[in-house]
C-alpha cells in the first residue's frame, strides 16, 4: 500500500473496536461511532461526531474512524414522515452525512486487511489496481491515477508526485470518486485559472478551490458576474459534470438572466420553486397540477372553519392565505401563527385539512412546491439519495432572501457534502416579515461545515458619498457579518451626491416634484432614469399625484385599489359627509361607524338605510328611540360629524382630514388596527398620512375625491419616473433616486420590531442610486437615521428584537367570565360558527381579568386584534361596562 500519497490526499482509515491502527495513522486523531451516536433523533441536528468527521474530510485531515457499531445500521437512508414545520433549518437526516463521511475517503482496515474500495470500484470500470504504487490504479491509457474521495478540487501534477510532462506514462492524475459513482474514469483536468477580467476579490470567489463557500456581496459589488463566472469556471475549466451542478435563482427573471449570461456552457438553472417542483415531478412521475391564487382562495373558502357574515370591502380569505405561507415558508407552528393573529380563527385545524385537500387532488400551490418537496425528501430516503447525486454542487443566488423552508430544501438536496456556493448580503435582508434572517449568512459555516469566506469589498455602482453614508449607517447594526466596503475606481465623487431635502409637513409632494424636475432639467437625464421610493405603499400617493399634475410621466405601483383600504375608505366617507352636510348618504355613515368604534347596537345600520339621505338634526332625532345607555353614543357620533361638517364649511381638504384624524379620532382608530400590521406596507395610519399629503394639492373638499380618482385613470408610462416601495426594487438601479418620507415613524417604521432591518431598508434604498440619491424629510419629525448616516449619532449596545407586548393574566372574575361565555355562545350561534372561532376560553379569561373599558385597553388583551376589535369590540365593551356598573 503506497502510504505517502493517501495520507497527502487526506484519507482516513476505518477500524473495528479491537483492530490495530495501521502505521500511517498511528498518531492520527480518533473518532468513535458508537451506540450513543445512533441513539440521536434520526431527523434533527447532527451529532457532534458528524460535524467532526465533516471538518476532517473537508480539510483532508487523516483520522482514524473506529466503528463500535455495525455500519449497516446507518447505511440505508432514513425515511421519516414529518411535517416540515416541526423542523429547524439546521435539522437533517444526518445519517446521510454519517454514512458518506465514514466511507467517502477512507480505507477499510477492519479485520487487519487494508482495502481501498474506490480503487476496486474503479478497476471494474477498466482500470488496473496497483496496490504497490505508484498510485491506486493504472488507467487504460497507462497513466497512474489516484481515486480521490475528498472534496472535488483541482490538482497540480506537483501535488500528485507526477512529472507533469503529459507523455501518458509518468504523469499521475486524479479520478474523482463522484466520476466513479457515475460509472466513468473521468480525470480531473489540469488547473486553469478563470479567464474573465475580474477584480481580485471577485476572482478569488470564482476560483474558490473546493467545498462550500459564502460570498458576501454588498450592493453594487458584481455578485451576478461572480455567480455566472463561477458557473462557467466549474463547467468549462474544471470539467465538473453538468448533471451534478445546479444554480438556484431567487425568481424567474433572475433565472433567465443567469441562463442568458452562461449560454455558452448551458448550465442547469432553477428557481427555488422550480427546484421544489422538480423534486415533486421526479417523485410523482409527472408534473403535479398547480393551483393559482383564485383556486387557492376558493379551496380555503370551502375549508375555512368560519362563516362570518361578509361585509363589503373586506377580505376574510386573504389572512388565511398569508398564514398558510407563514407556516410553510417560515416553518412555523400553525397554532402559534393563529395565536399571534386575530383574523384566522381555526387556522390550526384548517392547515392539515388544506394540505389533505391538495393531496387528494394530487396538486400543489405556489408555496407547496417547496413545502411538499421537503416533506417528500424526508419521507422517501432512497429517493432523496438519488436526487442528492444530481445536486452535488449548488450555487445559490440572493441567499439573504431565503426563507427557512428554502434553506432546508437546499440543505436536504446538498447533502451529504453540503457543497453550496452561497452568494448574498446580510445587509440586504429586508424580508424579515417573510422569515428571512441575516443569521442564515452570519452562521453560514454552521449549516455548511468548513465553508470558506470570499467577501466582495467594492461597490462599483454608487457615488462616493452614498457608499460612505451606507457604510456608516450599517455600522450601527450589530447582527451582521463584519465587512469592508470601498468605492469603485470610477465612482462619482461629486459633493452632494447624497443629499437631504427638508420640507414642511405639508410640502412633501411639492418637494418631490422640485427634486425630480431639477434632475430632468440636467442634460441626458430622462424620466426612466429616475426613481421615487418610499418605505410604505400609501406614502407614494403624494408624489404619484403631484408628478402627474406637474406633467411628469410616471410608472407607479399604485392603483385605484389603494383607495379601498380601510382607513382611506373611512376618510373618503368623512370627506363626502363634509362636502354634503345637508344630504348625507347613509352608506357613508355606516362606513365610519366603527372608525372609531361607537358602540351602537347591531341594528343601527339597518335603521340608517331606511332613508336615502340624512341631515344631522334628523340623525340626532333618532335619540329618543334609543335606550338611556345608547343615546349618548349617538350624540357623540353626531357631535363628531358636526366637527367634520364645520371643518368642511370653513376650511380645506387638509382641515377636514386633520379634524377627522385628531378631533374625531380616526388616527387613534387606525393605530389600533395597525397593532398587527408589521409595518410592511400595511399601516392604516400611513394611509392617512399619504392622503394628507395629497390633500395639499387639491384644497377643494367637494371636488377632491373625483380629482384624486381621475389620477388613476391615466395610463402608466413605461418610460416614466418609477414610483415604488423599497421592498420591490432590491436588485434594481437608477441614475437618480429620491427616497420619499424619510421621517420618524416611517423610517424606521413605528410598527417594525427590528430597528436593524429598518437600517437595512434605508441602505437598500440609497444604494439603488448610480449618481444621485436624495432623501426627502419632513422637517418637523426627521428620521433618527439621518444622524447615523452622517455618523453623528451615539453608538448603542446590541438589543434584542422588539416583540409585540402582550398582556398575560392568570386571574379571572368568575361572573364576568360567565357573562362573556354566554355572549360568545349566542354570537357563535348567530354567526353559525364554533364558539372557539369567536374567542377561546383563555382569551375570555384574560378579558374578564382585565375588564377593559376602551378599545385601546381591549386590543391589549390576548386574542384581540384589529379584526376581532371591529367584529366584537362594541359588544364586549358593553358587557364589561354593564358588569363594572353592577359590581
């Protein structure tokens, strides 16, 4: 047995309990596989011994593997029928790795004879074993060859002991074990450097030697080029088998771009969802039917355990669809998802029923392409092992955007070697609401053992001031990969390339128009070269309308449906009431009854619809027909409407909206509704802010709504100024970028629980700019991030994420609880739903103990959120109020 070569190649040796260790490994470290190892949960976090073996294999460290158990016990791939949501992203069927690592690059010395099984397998393919040297075998063409079981890598002749003259006799070459697995004696090519003209940091990533790698790619650092050149280098220069190399793009557009850039080598490129669909297609023997959104909503509607009365302008199905995604892509417990929301009663029962319905149809929806693929890979071990042989080398783009389910799918397919070339930027993780997490890149090596780091360090896109400002801003974050970010050699050095424009509270729209028009006046700057970005959707209302009014062409993400959101519908109704106080549409009064909540009886809307129009004195005239308890509530409603009508007679559109927001209390009501909004473009209070900005452009109350709706009847211009939220434009760039609404409460958003992600959002916004980035700021409430951009803010210690504050109560008043249970039974019967759908016992006990007297106190109770506040709030508060009086 030639020992110098094998030890140099990092081969291990496997021995039994009483076997003597062969001399070449006499001083090597020993790893023991015994009963406690196999006693671990079969699908879960791998035992430490597995990671120890993986590091040794990756580093080509010769070790002794002592088997104290029959290896046949961990040879068959594990099959486990599990719900993927029960797993963590670090979980795996770890026997896949254990079996591989024990034998991948090891001699078998059990019983005294030392056997190199790869040499014997290669001999069956036409080679001749040469146990006495100079290598493992002689190829048919006469060359000496090692059969390498370590990580696939390029070898120089000098490393292998050959003379390198290529005469076909003395040269020693390497046949990788994965080639033998494929049934061929393919020789590793002589190393060739990448041909592309790359910067040193990019070249180092492309030329990465072997095993997994983390490529941290800051904004503008050329990550797509690195990924495409890495693909080309593996397939063209290193001779990797195309059947074992897969590139994974985040979406279809990215897939098409990768394919176009690497057309010369024709790689396998899939999106994350098509990767899952490929798994299912292979397993089921055909492509499963794919349900579109309409099919999904119909199926949820059929299965939902709740049949609440439908109200106009509400979407009871949407929250269930969102929650199904949270369970499957976020790998979250259905019970927890249901508990943190108030608009998906019965979700925990719906989820398994929904998935059974999909299985009965043999179909999948968009998210189930990933979720069901994970489930299939776990449940069918032999099938999983088969597919792993075609995913030996994965290249994954936009790694920072992966959800837990995406990451688990990648890891299952990449086993046992876990050779994943991950490209992404932890500073661009802005989809925390979808369970994306910077930890996936920060802790990359924990999930892909022995991963190398290849950071890209140059931003080639942005001007000098933007790069410096972004670097300073991100320096206030703690959960990130430490990195250097430098400006590119051709970066725009113009002073003022990153600027701040401060405007009055009512001047945001005008400031946006002024900035955009100043850019368009510059030579060579066209509308398509400009983007106006905002943290949330509704704040784009003002620049959308103002630019239209100024004659600037726009392509905007906003459509007329934005005016149908809860707060905007109510605000529009108040404006219509203000514009026509002598003849108020009853539908408008009904629209504002719970915004804010009035506590009027359920029959009151029907009473209103008995007339085609109302005057305020007529409305107040209903009072004598009400109970003593309800009459003051009606008086308060009429008083509020008088405030609105007075504002309409005496002031402008803004005056009315301010009166509605502050005097009537619509702002407070929207704040309550925002409690579960998450700040991801769904804030109702932001809707009012956006409408107030627009109000300044059309002060006439009576004509405001028609004027505003007319704006949305104009066709978008594909060559116009882009108006979009920041979350929609990651990966894109423009010569000029204006960031609208960089104000306290918006950036960072008041509803966001992770201030570090909010910094990342602003960072993404300004790094879309190639030459100029301007921040538009309400001078009355500037964002605290402005001082951080300039480095003037003090540094603070790391803080945990902010979680929604919940009121946890143990005690309960028996009589109050009993009354609430009686009410719940009656309400459930009237609605035709199970009692728990209204509120469960735990939530009733909490309300009974808290005895809330206001909507704000009620929404602080567990189980009460915006939807249940609106559906049941008045009734619950009335019950508690009555009992408080009695007791």
